[in-house]
């Protein structure tokens, strides 16, 4: 028995692992027979969770039982991927389930593309927004293109930035860019000084004109004009109404004449029309007196014709005729005086002035034409027609009677005798 136990011990230490302990002894203290030696089970290796592999459908002609390659044990380094050139596709190692999807590396943008992007960035700034960062990007990209291409965009950035805090220098500078002056143009400093004087005298004018800076050149001038007109509206309206109340109509005749047809301000136009009618109603008797005297000593016609333009074509024509009659009135007065001085023949002024009056269809012109014809051919003719023979003065009276159409019945038979005397051309 002892030899058998020793043999078993040697066999266990030489070739077999230690025996696994059997279950509990049978109840009752009986000794069970020793079991046959059993090879011990090895502990299973620690399972490693493989990374999720992309779902790959089996090839259409392969068996359904094909399987993916076994995952690499934990700690195995990924296969090396050679570097790729810009624009190339990263290779994918066959069977490497951990490889990333293919990535295309775009080439870097060209300088022209960077500049175009900065132009779009500036254009995308909303009105009133902060253009500083966008314009800074544009200035950085500007060296990448030609100066001719960059200049308009750089100038626009300057205008947009200047609109935030406008100055007369910026306003004059844009005006000079949009419409360069000739050799006779005032110096820039003089224009800036005039702008600053206007801005100082008119609150709000600088801000109103500064809002025009972002505009293109074509509407820029009109915008500046509109801003100046709007800022001076209150001042002008007060001046027009004051002139109407005081009767000093000449002070605002030029202003209202300029506003007519150019201003859309209904209040200004209405005030101008009111004062225009007041001026013409007040001046009409004085203009008629000037027509009689043949001299506009007050120089009313100059301003009266301005006011007439404010009221429209009909009043403009009537006032124009009246002022033309004042000039004719002087010619009539001179012709009448010459007829009174004449002794041997009607003066040249008689027929020349009658021809001028014939071109005017007014009642006054018709009246004056009759008055002058009677003075030259009836009153003077009564003295000349009784002369013997057919002198030049007698023939001039007969021709004047025929040309003017004046009623010669007051001369009686003198006209017939004169015609008979001159019938032979003597």
C-alpha cells in the first residue's frame, strides 16, 4: 500500500497537475474509493472587447458563413499609414476595421480667392453694422491682387468707416473722387473750410451728409443736396413767411424761384406761392405806372418775373408781357417826343416803335399803337399834307397812314389832295 501511494505521488509531480479536491465525504463515515486522475481545466483567457467594425456586406458570390478577420489583441499598435500629399486620398488597409473614412485635403486658397472672400465679408455687413473687422480682413488680403482691383473696395471701406464719424474732409474727399475738379476748381482746404462753416451754422447737417458716404458716386451728389435742403427747411420757411408779412418780397424771390420744380416740400412750395401772389398783387400798380413812364426805376420786373415762375405758365406770360411793355413804353415815350419835335417829316422812331407794338397782342399795346400813329401821322400829318408839291415828308405821312391803318377821317380832304399831288411821283 505504501509503495502505491509513493508511485502516485511521483506521477503527480512529474506529469499531472494537482488533483482537484473531490466533493464532501459520504455521509456515515464510509471511506470512498479514490477517483481516477482527471486533467485539470485551464482558466479561460480574459476576453478583450474589439472595437466596433463597420458593417460590410458579404461578397455576392461568397458563402454566407464567411467571417471578418479576428480582431487584434489589446495593445497591438495600429498599422502604419504612409503620409499623403495634399489633395490625395488616405489609403485604407485591407482588413483594418479601425481605419477612418477617406478624407480629401483641399488645397489652400489663392490670394485672389482670399481677397474675393473679404469683399463678400464687407458686403455682408448689415447697414449700420461694424465694418471694422471685415475691412481689416480686406486690407490684409489687398496685396494679393492688383492695385486697380483693390482700390474701389478700399475706398468703399474708407467711406463706410467714415460714415460712423463723418468729417468735412471725408465728404470733400469723396466729392473729389466722384467728380474731379478742373484746374480752376477751388483748393481742397477752401472746400473743407466752407463745409465746416455750413456745418457749424446748421445743427444736424454733418450727420445728414455723412449718411450719404456709403452711396455710390451717382446718387452721392443728390443725397448731399437733399441733406442740405432738409437741414435748412425750418430756416427757409421762416424767411419766406417773414418776407410775406413784412412786404420785403425781393429778399426771397430767388429762393422761391429755385425751390419751384426742385423741392418736394409741400409746405415750402405753398409758402412760396402765397408770397408770390402777394408780391405781384402789390407790385402791379407800380409796374403799370412804370410802363406809362417807360422806365422801371425800381427794377421790379427782375423779381416780378421770378415770382411769376412760381405761380405757373399763365402768370409767367402775363408778367412777361407787362415787363416787355415797360420797355416798349420807353420806346413809345421817345417816339412821341420825337413826333412833337419834328417839322419836316415823321421821325424814324414812329414807324420802328409801331412795328414793335404790332408784335404785342395786349390791350395796352393796341392802345399805344393807336396813340402813336395819331401823333405821327394825324397831328404831324395835318401840318405836312398842306404843303405844296410832294415833298418827302408828305409822302412819308401818306405811307404811314396806309401802313398803320389809323383812321384818317380827321384830316378831311387834305389826304385826297396830297395823294393827287404825289400821284405823279414828284
